[in-house]
């Protein structure tokens, strides 16, 4: 089954074309459209041979961008399919499913209406996700589509974990609660870690650290998410590339009063100008922060200490919440490639059975690896994430189930 996976954001479209078999899979092509609706838009395309091409053109909207992608996939020069009818299904990443979706779903008109009801919860993300669905409906009207939600995996959180201590009326009226994000990533890497270790996923206590420009931690017990660091929006929780993470609401209102700014400016401040960038004044990229720290920049050193400390605090709280931990894993751009961060986070956790093998950890980049010592009571894993594969797998399962009915 050939499945096209789409991740439509406000000004970009990422894609992968999978060939899915019962026991194996391959990526036939992948790439992305950048600067949708802006000057200088272009498409980057990579074939399974590793051959890359960059195509420039005017891409005014998401439908044009997806039409462009389909044309490249089907082209004689750069393509990997001879006919668009070879595409059996399309899977979409959808950021927010609210309380309506606790699993991936076959997309119907009713599902689209429910997704539209979630726009208020993710006004920057859900509209382009819906544009991608609309574009496929127009360009490939007979091809089944599936939506895979970032929030769905965390819908198993108990009420005492997802509720805020606000008047209940606000939850009932506006859905103000903790939803969590990165769910597709946390689901994949936690299950994959258990595969690698050959242990039963549904008997493990796992703490999954997805560390990148956006970062979150999930507590996964017996195969289900029981807590996660992001909340109503992705700003809650860890210190991130440009997001501040946990912040006293009193500090928010104080800053707004003193700087005489409104909600939009405040949102920009806390989402775009804080985190690593805000503390260092240099960059939101951990590689550049590490480089500055090595050269003696005190703000860069402070940012790294803050970053590690926040992660460590959440790990400790989730150990308490689950009554222990069996697997601690790292994923995401920093989690997969940042040996300094992994070492800094694990340092001091020996009391709870975490011991890493520094020779295994040092220099490890983007590879699956158990980096714990043989004496460690907790298995410490590095597992590169693959959200696109999860979307393709869910799409294949749902479409096959429907065709068998």
C-alpha cells in the first residue's frame, strides 16, 4: 500500500511517500514545500536513492503546493510513481483533536466539522492541517484520508492530571485543560524502546523526553500516557528553544502591565523570544549555545544548566507519579544528538538507579542505543523519532479495516 503522509503548517508542507507492506516499509520519496504564499517559495525533493533536487516556483496556497508535490512524485524525471492512482491513501498530521479524538480516524465530513470546532484550541496549526485535507479532497477525490492527532495519545491522562485548578465553569465552557502534544512521537519511541529491549510495552513505566526546539516529557505507564509536560498549549512545561515553559501567571500579568502590552505581544514574547534564545541572547539552537558555553559565555552556560534542570525536575516528578521508572528515553533533535544534554540530565539521578555509559553516550548522533551501564536499574535509551511512520501505519490499519467491512 502506497501512503502519502502530509504535515501542513502555516507556510510549509512536509511530505513522505511510504510503500507499506505487512511486515516492512520503505520511504519512496520525501521532501517539503517552503514559503507557501510568500516570495521565494520552493520545493525540496529527495528520492530513495538519496538524489536531491530543489525546484523554485510561485506557490500561493496549500492546494497549489500539494499539486506541485503530486506532480513531482509523478514526474518522469524526479518521480517514483507512474500514475497518481498508485497512491492508496493519505495520512495527515493534525495538531489538535481536543477531547473529541483519542485515536487516529478516517476523515469524513463529520470529522472535518469536529476538527473545525478545535480551531480555537490551535488557531495557528489546525487551519493549515485542514487546508491539506481540503486540497487532497479536491486533487485526489477518491483517495481515503486519515487524521492522526498530536493530542490523541495523551487523552488517557486521568482527570486529576489534566485539570487546572480553575473554576470548573471555564473547563466546561471553553475546554480549558491540559491536552499535551508530541503524542505521536511519544507513542512511537516508547513502543520502539520496548521492542529494542524485548520487554512488554504494557508492563513498563517509561519517561519519554522529546527534546527539540519544542520539548515535552511524557509519563507512560502500561502503554498509556498518564501525564505530560505540555498543557493547554505547547508553551507549558520545559524550557525550549524560544518558549519560556512554566511561568508564574503573576509574572505574565506583571510584565504586561509594566511593558503595556496586550495578549498578542505577550504571546509573541513568551513563545518566540524566550527559552534558550531569551536567556542567551545568542540563539535558540542548542549547538550554538553549547559552542558559546565552551568559549566561556556565562549566559550560555546558565541556559544549559536551566535546560537540564527543568528536564530533571520533570523526570523526578514522573518517577513519583508512577511509583518508579523502568525506561528513560531521549528523542527529538536535541535528545537524539545532544550527548552533553543527555549526560547533564542524567547526572545526579544515580540515586534512582540511572547510570549511563559515557563512552556509549559521547558522540552518539541519531542512532538507536541503550546508553545505560550494565548495572543501571533503569534502561536509558536513545530512540530517534519517526512520527511520519506512525501516521503511515495508522493510515494503513484504518483503511484496511474499512475495506474489510
